[in-house]
């Protein structure tokens, strides 16, 4: 039978991480948690589920997740976030995969992530149909990415598993807006490093297009008011990303030199 090391990174996730760890209890052969010195009860909650709770200063999402993989004892890694839970169908799929005989040739497997927000599942907008590579062989895949939007890069074929990874994201609009401050700054820095720049066009046109794309093209209206909220918040996120990118350009350019 194949063995799985489940990995999580945490910071002040006391209210959410217990449910994530409980969903791994019957499946994972070990659970590795890397915490960034939480100031709440996160570490205590984690230690009730696993002895392997490590603390490390925050180096960024990609580096912290790869560090967790590097600490694992088994070759197959199941990486989830503190606000994610394995559905019963996904647990069954993973259990069947573990028990299947024969040599495993895949580099990893994608699972569909479904997001809960404002009291319902979001089945439309860019928050839906979100396939994530979360089960992978550590020798055939690794974490990559910038300050945000990290992902696993495989070096071989990738399959899919039945079931969903339930994503209990922001508990409220206020929590989303609080996270927006940090994420938009990181996204702006990544965009700058990639050579992108901000201007009137990006600030004036991209946010409305993001709103209409999610609400109409991706049928966010079918999710009711939560779908409308997601569509609008995605547009707000784009606006702040490009506004902060413009601000970053000005800061790095230094003070203007006046002539005359």
C-alpha cells in the first residue's frame, strides 16, 4: 500500500485548521504542519492531531509549502490548506488509490476544489471548476510560483481523482477585504517582477471586464447575491492590484527631477 504524507502550512488558523486535520486522520500516514509562529491557538490545535508540528519564520507561500514537503517522510505528498477539507468521496478515491496494486507512473493527481462563501457553494465565476494538483510524488513535482498564486509543477503525466476538496474560504466579506490588503500588494510585486506595468487602460478597463466576465460570461448571477459579490470582489481585487502596481512603479522610479 502506498503511503501518504499530508502537509499544511498555518498562521493564525485556530478556527479552521482542526476540521482540515480531522479530514486527514484516517487517510494520511503522517501529517506535517509548518507554522509561522501563530499568535492564537493554532499550534495547540495542530498538536492534538499530529506530533510533527514545526515552526519557521515566514519566507513566502511557495518556499513554506516546499519546506513542508522536504520534511515529509513519505514520497507521496497530499498538500491542503488550513481552510480546506476532504469530501467523503475524495477520501474514498484516495483510499482506493492507496490500496491499488502496481507501479505508479503518474507524477501527481488533480482534485476539484469547490468554494463555500456567504452561506453557499460557489458553482460559477472564476472561483468554480478549480482543479488543483494536490497529490504528487515529491521526486516528480515541486512547488513553484511568485509571492502569490503558487502551484505544483509536475515532471510527468497527471491524472484526476473523484470527489472535491471543500474550500471554506473567507468567513465574511470583512475577512476578504482584510486579506485583500496583503494579497494585492504581493500580486502587484509579482506583476512588476514579470515586467507588467499599470496605466489608465489597466485601471479603467480591466476591473469592469473582470466583473462582467464573472457575472455574465461565467454566470455568476446563477449563484445569487453571493455570485454577484464574488464578481464584484474579483473586480476590486484587480483594481487594487494595478493601483498598487502603479504606486510601486512611482516608488521605484524615485522623486521626479524638476527642470528650470
